C-alpha cells in the first residue's frame, strides 16, 4: 500500500506520541516496532487522522508489552 508523505508524517508523529506516554521501565525491546506496526494496520484500515491511531495504539500498549515479555 502506498501512503502519502503527509500520512507518513502523521504516522511518525503518532508513534512518537504513543511512545512518549510509555514509562521508561516499560519500554521493552521491540515495543516501538510493534506499536509502529499497529499504527500501520490502523492506517491501512482507514484511520488516517492523528488521534485515531494514537488512541488505538495507546489502548494496546499494555497488551503489546505483555506479549513481548
């Protein structure tokens, strides 16, 4: 799937916003990549605003951490 440069920047900003909310002691190896994947999937399903992917990914952080540890 091809994304516009604007959407790519929105996804990058969303990733950084989600990761900024994660406490350092919970930033396990692979978390950023897993959150990025989740944001990409959200975009592929039509969530192209900043808030949608941030909310969706933030809601999944603890689940992702549990899977990675």
